C-alpha cells in the first residue's frame, strides 16, 4: 500500500473516531445540561406550589374570618343599638373594629366642645396609656387626620405634621376614621398594627362607624328623656331613680377596669330645721 493511501486511511479512521467521541461527549454534556435544567424547573415548580398553597391557605383564612364576621355582624349591630351608655357603645364599636381589621391597638376619641377637643374614651391593646390622651383639630398627625372624611388606610396616612402631640407618640395609625353626626365630628378612631385594610374591610369599618353615629344619636335622645325622669321637678336635683342607675353603671365600670369605687353618705344634723326655716327649695 502506498504511503499516501495509508495516511489517508489513518486520517479517515481518526475522523470517524473523533466524530464518534464528539457525539458521545456531546450527548453526555447535553445530558448534564438537561438534567440541570430539569432540576431548576422542578425547584421552580415546587416554589410555585408552595406559594400557591400559602395563598390558598391565606384566602381560606380570610374567607373564614369574613364568614364569622357576617355571622356575628347582626349581633354586633344589636349590641350597639341596645347600648345604654356612651362608654358601652364605644367599647362595643372598638372591639368589633379591632376584630375586623386584626388591629393590635385601637383608640376611640370623643369630641368635646367647640372647636372640638378629642379625649381618649376607650383604648384596646398594649401598652396602655398612663395619662390622659387629648388633642385638638389640626394638632399633630391625629389632629390633621380627624378632619378627613371616610376611612383612611396606611397608604393615605403619610402625613408629616410640623407640630406633634402626645397622642401621636401613642398612635401611628394604619387605619383611621372620623365618626360624624349631623355633619359634625362626633368621634375619631385610630387603629395600629392593622392586618387587613382591603376595600371590603374598609367598607365594613365605615358601616360600623355609621351605625355607631346612629346609635349615639339615639342615646342622646334617650339621655334627654331620662334626665327628665331622673330629676325632681320641685328641687331640680337628681332623684333616687338616678342614683340607682348611676350606681349600677359605676360598679360595672369599676369591675371592667379593675378600679376601686367609693360611696360617700352624709347625714346632716338638724337639716329638717333648715328646711322648715328656709324652705325646701333652699334645702
């Protein structure tokens, strides 16, 4: 065999061997790449499955809470309508809103005087304030928020007032609402640590605030009529009926807040002689 033919044969053999080795190594490399891609796709699928499971669980929890709220809402409304004192009405409203929004702290301030000054009437959560909490319209963040109409959530509460109040140190609200009666601010509610601020929750908060305002109006009328029944027409002083009712309310308040209650009784000597001498009106 001629040398050139031998060289050609060797070259062909080497080319064939190189082709076969290239195919083999390419398949091995491609297999590794394919396995890696498959593993990454599997990890992504697992992550998506976990996120889907978490979203499903969260949705189920929210649906369960919403169902419980719908079931309990009529009872809450009935309790608010049946409240016989402003404090009781405020406590029912605060508890309902706290459960609804999943808030850590809720404070309800009642407006007093003109221009209104807001005083903390009911507080739920920790830490409890150790002194009176008050603010006026326009004073600090809460004072600015109290002027707004409707439920305000976290993305709308980015106010940076130049002047702050002690109430601002106690509350940095995620949600708040001004309760209005006869186009005037009757109360202001601030909520911290809110877990739910979706549109449905905000609508129900607004509804509870409206019910609170209507119930407060009914209480105001009731108090006027009660005052007529609790006042002695001759002397203008409170009668025994008033004493019995107020004593029961104060005992309930003392039990709720763990406070002491004192009652003072005075026996004035010879008071009959004073009445006989100066008249019962003076007495």
